[in-house]
C-alpha cells in the first residue's frame, strides 16, 4: 500500500524504553517522543484512506510532505 505523505507530526513524549530484538536480545534507550506520518492511500474505487504511520526520527527527517511512501512494513492505524 503506497500513498502520499500529507502530514508530519512529532509528539514529545520523552521516556526510557526497553526493546526486544529479533534474536531475543534486550536493548535500553531513551525516546524523545512519537514521529508520525499521515499517508493517504488511494483505494480501488478512487477514494483516499488516511493511515497514521509511526517511524523513527531518521525516516521522519528524510521524508517530506508530498513524497510517495509505502505503509506496508510499518505499524499503522487507520
């Protein structure tokens, strides 16, 4: 599902996070907050459906409004 980025939002929410890696390893770190992209994806009937996509800061900084974006590999919320 590929669409266009129509909005970017940063929600400051500093916290200490512990993550579980793919191989079972644990990692700890600090998070500044949530980086969210709103991506509109065209449906077969021509309507556009918005998805909120949570990304890391590196991806957030690299993407501009109007860019094409594939929401497939990310955690999304309609």
